[in-house]
C-alpha cells in the first residue's frame, strides 16, 4: 500500500485491541489511529443485537464524527452451553462497572457443573469499514473455535483469553504467543479477509 493510503480511525478505546489491530494492518502500510486520539468524539452506544450491527454502527458514527475512514470492530465470546451468551454483551457481561475479572467470574458461575465436553465456545469478530460520510463499504466476520476451561492459564491477551483453550495448540489465548495469536485468532481471521478487499477499495479510489 502506498504512503497515500487514507488514515483509518479505529472505533475503539481499548488499548490492547487497538494494538492487535495496528499490528495486523502495519505490514500493509495502512495508517491507523484510535478514536481515543480524537478527544471530541463521544462514545458509541453499542445497542445492536448482532456483532455486525454494532461494528457497522461504530464505523459509521466514528467516520462521521472524525471526517475520516473508520473501522468498526465488534467481537465477543459465544458459549454453546449458554445458547451463545455472552455474545454481543461480552464486554459488559457482568453489568455496570464490568471488568475482565468480573466477567470471567460470572462466566465460570454460569458454567458451574457443565462438563468439558459441553464447554465448546467460539470467539467471533465482525469488522466494518465506513468512508467519511458514514457509508459502509466493507463488512466481514470470522470465528475461532475453542473450549472454556475452569482455571485461567497465561497472562497474555485480555477479556476471556486465559479461559479460552484452543484445542489444536492445547493452550489458551492467554498462553499463546502474540505471533501465533496474530495468525489464528478470530480477529486475525476477520482482518485476513478484510485487508485484500481494503487494498482493492483504496486502489480503485486512487490518491
């Protein structure tokens, strides 16, 4: 990608998420800023019923507020035994004042007594890209399957990562190195689908 690529604003104030996405885009020369770098932009009310709806809303509102191209990303954990919960409420699962610790405590309580064989789960990531007028041009979703374990393992990642065991590696997202996670995570998979189309889009639009 040329140095003339438009600036992309990520509609997230989560520093770890922003870092992961910046690392995914960096090899392709896409300049990225977090919406946290735009003090006048308010919070987006994530009231959508799907990851796609929330991603699109975040991209649209941040694009309009900043006058830049924006990436909206919504992701979360869907646990089979909980009928897909916590789903779009993953970051707010434990209610007002939710933290990773509180969310994980609630998840473990909800899964109390559920055997390993029924603890299947998937991390989902949906990503959308909007132009400065708020028009959505690209939208992709992908997943990474695993299982929820009872005790945390590893210090990497955030959210439910220390409890999310990737069967093929016999390690959690909290244990896997950033290099491995960069390849197989739900976020990495969604962006792997997005990036080629983003390159084509900006090539069509020209400088």
